[in-house]
C-alpha cells in the first residue's frame, strides 16, 4: 500500500487498520470480559466456580494451540482467506456460547471461540505489518497496541455494564452484529494475497504442531492452575508443567535436527539479537501488564471495600494511559528507534509500580489512579516500539513466524504474571490485603527492572532500508523458507530465510 508524500498513512491503509482492529477487538475483549460474570455463571448454570474457571481456561488453551498453525496457514491459504475464516469460526463460537444450555456446552463453544481468536490475534500483527512496511511499523503497531492494551482493561468494564441489565448470554451475543460488520468490511477491504503463480507453500510440519501446540497449551494450563490454587507444588500444576517441558524440548530437538519438512517455527530466529530482545521484552510486558491487572482490582476490593464494577472503573486509568502513549511512541519509534523509547517507558512504568509498594488502605484514590495512569503510559511506551522493532528488522517472509512467537510468549508472560501475583498475594499477604498488594507491586517492579535490562538490546535509530523486493524460490532444500513463510520477499533482494541467512536481509538496518 502506498503512503502519502507528507508521511501520513494513506486512506486505504487507514481503512484496513480500522477493519482489522474491529475484528480483533472481539477476541481481546472476550478474553477478559468473562471475569465479571464468574459468580453469575456459577449461579445460573448451577455449577461451581472451579467449573466456571474452565470457561476462561478452555478459551485460552484453544487460542494458544491454534496460534502455531496460523504460521503455516497464512501462506498456504492467504492472509485474507484466513482472516475471514477466523471471523466465521469466532462468530460460530460466540453464537454457541450465547445459546449454551449448561456449563459443559459453554466450555465446548468457548473452545470454538478460542480457535477463531487464535487465528485472528496473530493475523492482526501479520496483516498490518505487511501492509504498513518497515518504515511505518511503529505508527501502525502503536494503533494496534491501543486495542491490545485497552481490551483487558475494558473487558471487565463492558462485562459489568452488560450484567447490570442484561443476561450473561449477551456477553457473547454482542459479538454477532460486530462480527457481521467486521466480516462484510473485511470482504471489501482486506487485500487478496494468493501465492504468486508457480510457487508452492511449504508442507505442513505435522510433528511440530503435535509438539509445540500442546506444549505451549500445557504450559499455560500449568500457570492457570497455579493462579487458581495459589501454589506451584500441586500435582495439577506439576503434571502439565512436566508435559510442557517434555513437549517443547521435543520440539526443539525436532526443529534443530535433521528433517525433511521445514519446522513450523525456525528456532534459529533466536540467534538474532534484535528478535530475541523484542520477544523477551514482549513477554515481560505481558507479565507486568496482567500482573497489574490482576492485583489492582484485588486491592480495591479487599483493601478499599469496592465492588467489582467500581474496581473495574478504577482500573481504567491504566488502560487510558497505555492507549494514549502507544500511538505516540509507536510513531516516534519510526524516527528515533525502539531502544530509547522502551528504556524511558521501562523507567516510568517501574517508578509507577514502585509507588504502589507504598500504597495503603487510606491512600487517596486520586494518587492510586495517577500511579495506574503513569504505569499505563510507561507500559505503552515499551510495548508499541518493541512490537515495531520486531517487524522493522524481520524480512517480510518471516513476519508470520515472528507474530506467532511474539504472541505465544506474550500469552505465557501474562499467565506467569497472573500465577505469580496470585501466589504472592496469598503467601506474602497471609490475610492482610495491603501487605499482599504491596508484595504484588514489588513483583511488577522487579519484572520492569528486568524489562529495562532487556530493552538495552533493542535496535536503536533505524538506518536506511531497502524496500521489499520479490525474490524467486530457493534453489536448494536447505535454504527453503520455514513453514509459514511461503515465497514472499524479504527486505533485501533474495534473502535466505534459514539460520544466519535469515538475518542478512535486515541486519544492515537493524542496529545503529
């Protein structure tokens, strides 16, 4: 897509961004909206809270399992077809969830929803990165980050508003009109991207899917169980954790060893400093964000005696701060590079989290709201430039793989954050809500100090870049692109997409 000569995004790209974000917001809201309805679901479906927790867990597990397949499918079927399929699957799951007759049926339909969201969420990154190009990555990723960061905050608020006067079923049925509009607009706006004539997509890495999807899902399940039980030494945590280690270890052996099919995700991407730094910071931002989202409502409810809806409203400043800083810092990163902005954001967020370590039961709510706003500003200033740095330095052929890795690690980071805070609040607090919250705030502060260290490895000011060019298929099997890369061009002519060759197309503009 073209850009206007004064640097602004052209109308076609702006329309595409709007359509993609409209479709993506449904899954992001649904992942957190259900938190406001736990008690209502347990009562109306005549079941326990432990069973209701699987309404969220099943969604998250299905989403995680389907993410790696997107890496291969985006070039096998095209991003447009896959986006439309994701919308249809998500809509089908939403309709089924809204009409569910008991807890097991709701869990099953939430699995369908999660499968659709697992297609949509990484595709948001892939489609927007490809359409914007490396020189506009920061600006576009900043806009996308507004949806990603505000969704978890707005989800409980929207859920609370719906439950004020409507049945819990409308938390799912509300997706129907939104999804239909998103589907119609996508048919008109998302460009076709069928493979070029004469090219073939890589064969599906079935072994990789059998290892990495269940492996990541088992890790998420272990962390979810740790959060639910506020303990790591329970068999419900240790069994899936051991399964995750075995499956992911098996994938590493499979991906790096001899094989006839290119791996689903080429682990040699991690030999590139900028990629490793970007996904590490992305995981840490997910950890810090969701740890704060979990801890702050507990503080307002347990230490300040607020209801769930009021607590959700008091959480809003965090989302507002992030929504304000992401577009600005994303745009600035196109000129200044990612490193200085991420470093500054880490400092602001870390100081804000440290301020929460001093909060008490009598601390004015204006001060806690201000600290939450500053925390959101800092996290947004880290998130958007970090996402942009990944796509700015990856050849376009590797964008689907980068999207999958980034999203999976962000989800794992979020699960780690929730599990850790749940454990810290229960063990360190020992019945004292304020002491537990302060311990959770220290957890977030430490995570942001680690983020600050990792951010030093992000790319600095962008250097001169060549525009992507089409390249022919590799001449030899060992240089064939990994699954999910197809035959799309890199950012330099005829890049190799394996090992160190994958970095060559972007290395000249990566560090400055």
